């Protein structure tokens, strides 16, 4: 909320400063500005005013703004829908992991990306996976969600690759440095010895060269845990 208020001080229609209301959860474009006129008095003059005299206040009408006529003049905090997905292969025994250039050595995670305007969550999953890894995804289900700083809503999904569409191709988007299909057993082992935040050292029991994964507090970890625990194989009806 603090981040949004700092980044959204002006009206998107008229460009005038907005007013924070509802404890900072909304902003509005008021019709006029009010100011304490004591700032224009000579130094210490306001202190000499009789206690019964109210502090002078000026009120200046603002230019017209469309948000005050016909449309809402209240602006709300921005929420950016983002998909993050654990994609399993058609056989249901491997999961697709990607490595961003900014990740520590051997650290991988699930793929993710912003939902575009007029795009469904399922469409966003298929598009992002194809753009980043060249893999074609068929079935997609929403598993869970997580708010993420500063304004994202992470929509956690689980998808399954189409048979014949599992070949990885990183040539469509330079975002990933590497991507590969990882056996569930390797993921389970990494859960035990190789989970940490991006800015944290690997656990003491981790051996250099092994797979590293996000911690349990991250939705990526929860998605990977779900597929390793049989979310896909437990029943095709879930997918």
C-alpha cells in the first residue's frame, strides 16, 4: 500500500495531485485544494494570533476533471495478475524448470509471466511456457494463489505438456538461461537439501552441483510439491 501511494500521486486523467483517503487504501481527485494560509504570514506571526482566532484557510478550485463527472473519481491500488506454473510432461513423471540469468548457480524454479489484457489465465500459461521454453501445454488448472510485492497476484497453475510438444527451445525469448525436464525424485531430493531464497546461501547439507529450489514460503515450491505428491497422477479429472 505504501509503494502504491508513493507511485500514484497524480490523477491519471487531469494530472493534478490526488488525495489519499480511507487510510491510504484509495486515492481521489478532489474538486478543490485547501491550504493553511499561516505559511504566507511573516515568521512567528501565526504564533501571535489570539487563541480565539482560527488559522486562515484558503480554498482554490481545481480545473475540471472527467473523474468527477460520470466516472468514478476513486483510484484503487494496482493489482497485476501473474501466472506461475508447474508444467509436467505428458507421461506425468517430470516437471519443467527454468533458470533465470539472475539466479544463483544451479538454482531453478517454475516458469512465470504477466497475464496480458483480454487474456485468460489458461491462455497466459500456454503462451508464457511456449515463449520461454518452446513447450506446448494442453490442460491447465489453477492450484493456488499468492500476493507478491509490489503489486502482483501470483496465480499458481499446474499444466501438462502435449505429447510431441515437449522439446525445449529457448530461442523465442531471451529471458531464460536454461530450462530442462527434471525427474520428480531429483526435485524431492532438492526439497530436503537445496531450498533457499535467491539471496540466501544454500543449506549446509547441500552439495555443490545439485539442484537448488525456492523455499517453502514461495508458491513455486508449493506447486512443485503438489506435482511430486501426485496432483496429476492421482486423477485425470483434476487436470
